[in-house]
C-alpha cells in the first residue's frame, strides 16, 4: 500500500466516509511509506478502528483483525494445532490408512498474526485494543513488529514476503511500555469539534436533515462537557443521527 502525498491519504479515507485531519493523514502516510506500525490512541469511540477499516476498503486490501483481551497468548494470536483432526489421523493410521505428518501445515490453525504474514497481496493488520493485553503478549509483539516473522518449532520460521500495514489501537486503559511505542509511529485521536463532527455525520449519512445534524452534534458537544462515566463517541453521534 503506497501513497504519493498526505493529500492522497486524506482523499482515499474521505472516499470511505472517514474525514481525517492533516496530522492523522501524515501519520498514515509515514506508516505506509516507512513500513512502520502506527499506534493510534484516544478515547473509545473516536474512530481509531475505523482508520484501519477505511484504509483496507479504499485499497481493496484484506483487513485482518486481532482483537486483544486479557489472557491473550500465542495460541489466540499466532497459531494452534487442530488436535481433533490429529487424533482422527492417528486412528486412521492405526486402522491401516497412510500415516500423515501430525505437525505439518495441514493440521495448522492459522490465527490473525500468522495469516497476515502468509497473506498474498496488500494487507492491513489491525491489532485492536492492545492495552487490554498483558505484559507478556506485549513483549512478544516487540519481536513480531521488529522482524515481521514468527517461529513455529515444528515448522520453522515464517516471514512476511510483503510487510502488512499495521495499525495498533489503544484506549489507554493502561500505559503501554516504551519499547513498544519506540517501534511505532504515534498519533492521538481526539474528539472532533462540533463543526468537524457535523461534516463526519454528513459524510456517513448522506441526505440526513441539516436540522438533525445541528441538534445532535450540539447535544453531543454539551454531553462531552459533563462529568460522565463514558463520553459519547463519534459512533454514538452517527447512531443518534440515524435514529
């Protein structure tokens, strides 16, 4: 995935209904040009995940998403073995069928990170809510993001022939380690202004009455000024306008 200028990024994202400011477009442009991961932080609902989705859709690239959670490990993120099929193969061999290599690629279950390494064509790899993962998994990502390769003891090392465009998101529920941040370009996405949010609503909901746009965006702006447990994001604004 290549862009000639930051304006190209702004244009292709706008084509998918995502209105990016110049700072975000610059961060995406550099991530694609330097083949370096992009870490997006911000409050929930400001559009971090949508950046990856819009980039994949605009380029016709495959979007591979790894949703992080507490306790995620290599078996969730990289690969696992299909133990049930292996057991069936063992029983078939005992019954006289030809023996098969139990730890070959036929029995390998590919998880998102391995899929991204082996994929043909352009790929956008979304590592969503990395702040929900624990320190051990974050440490593993350091090696993965540095080399874009993983080692499977039974099969060897798998390396990416073409590096995917990697977007990591964080809601900052915990502070990420500096070692991970140093491997990424960084951008903070804030809540948009009322005027900018109105433009986003118009882009995502063509034909919505202007009075609805104005009233919903004004109401959301007032709500964000209150001390609420959860402030409404852009997604909630769009849903409200649709309703």
